[in-house]
């Protein structure tokens, strides 16, 4: 089997794109075609048209090539070889950031092809399944008033989630207001539901985004028993992450903006993060996520992928989580955007707080090509 074509399709919801932390307002779907008629699907949670340029760009020279043409003719089963080839051939302009994001989407599609060709779900190809269902936490944005925060948190408890994450949004308010938002959220859901807090790295009017200021905030909201505190400092502030991990007994989580095993090596060995959050559509795809998971296991570190986009990343994350002994939670984006809701012909059903791992071949999902074309946006 040989790869014959790589297609990068930007998709975008109709109407206004709001400047909020909802990356499911647009996206980019990756389709990899083969000479045997099998098509693999992936996606990237990044800047869609930048990703498209990375994939569609022509050859400049040996180590400066667009990713799409670089892998034409390769055997899609050779995922690790192809990963290293893409990494090498983009060396001039890559190594981190959006190039690794683009590689991630292609890599997911290759694993989808392998699973379809072998009639096996990806989780089995990754080494086996430790679980056939995964506890999901409803992932939403933090409102700006205590009343709205309480309503938002309670809504997802009533929908059957046993855990909820409130992120960004209201956390840009002064620290005293942030504490009130967390208090209202906890009081609304009670003590029998896990509460994750993604405080983000947008400075508030009274505190900069530094480890010292975040430690003050963590000490104030610790009384509300957060399951973890996420992205409390800038992604490259490794010393800040280390300080927080050493100075509080609250779990410190991060890594959704990190890429490759090289970046995660720093988060594990230097920062001592409690929870690693590689995004399968950004960190390097399933091939690199497996390497990250193995490295984390050697350091007794938990890995819980970030997943805020279409159902493709949810499926990829479920397969990864199922195959990892040190992973046990699924981020379930609950925002009602077309990219999130319409790319699949079926949604993932929550039952008793859990979501089943897809059992079909490859990603195990049925992608709606008509919806992709409906929201296709080649010119922005």
C-alpha cells in the first residue's frame, strides 16, 4: 500500500468567530489517500491556514519541504519512519509549533488507515487495551459571574458527568473575583463531583502570570478541593511550573501547548508536573503521544490528553487513553459549535459518566464528508 495524496481541508463555522478560548470554532481536517482506496482521517487543533501551508508547500530543498508531498509513495504502515521523515524534511522551519501540529494530523490519519486495513481499532495497534470505557469530564469555559458559574457547573452534573472543568473566561478577572467563581462552582455541584480548573495564562488587572502570583491564587482556592490546576503559567515557563509543583499539594497540570517527546521530557524531568496533557492533534500525533506516554510511565506520571475540537480528536484520545496504563480521563468538550457537533454522523454517548472506546476499525467513527464540505473554507 502506498500514500498517493494528502489533503488539508480548513473548516470554519458560519458567521462570527469570537475571540474567546473556543478553538472548535474552526479547524482543519486531514485526509490521506492510498492506492488501495483506503482513506485515513485526522485533524489539527491549530491555525488552519498555517497548517494548510505547511502541508501544501512545495519543495525548497531536501530538509525544507511541505509535509504532503514529502510522504507521497510511502507505506502508511511505517508510521514511525514517516514521522521521522516529516521531522527531518521540515527541519529548516519546524521542530516545534505548527509544523508538529500539522504532522500530528497526518499521523492520526495514518493510524486510521492502518486500523481500517487490518480491521482493528487503533487502541489494539497501540499495544492493547487497558479499558473499554473512559470516565469523561465535561470541559467548558468559566463564566464571569458567580451566578453563571454555578449554573454552568451544575448543568453538566445534571447531564451525567462526574467531573467538570471550568477554564479561562472569568479567570482573567481580579483574583478575589476568581475565588468567588470557584466557590460558586463548587457549592453548586457539591463535594461528590470532581472540579478541574484551567486558570489559563491571560493576565488579570491585579496579578501578572507568574508562579508567585499563581501560588497565591492556588492557596486561596485550595479549600474548594480542585482535582487539578491547569496551565497556571506560560507554556515555556518551566521554572514556574517547577516552583508550583514543589510548593503546593494540589495537582499541577499542563502540556496542551507542548510538542514532541523533547518538550515533554522537560515537563516530566524538570517541571515535575503531576498531570501531562498532550493534545494528540498537536503533540506529534499518536506516534509521538505513545512515546510521551511511555516516558511518563517510566516517571510514574499521569497522562490525560487535551481534546477540544471535533469528534476526531475525541476518538483519537479515547484510543490513546485505552492503550495507556497511566491514563484514565477523557476531556469531553461540551461547547455546541458545528465543528464539534457535525463532523461525525454519530456523537459519543455518555453513560454513568463514561464514554465507550470505539470498537470499529481505525478511529472507529463515521465522519460526515458532507458536513466537512458544508463548512469548508479554503479562503478566509
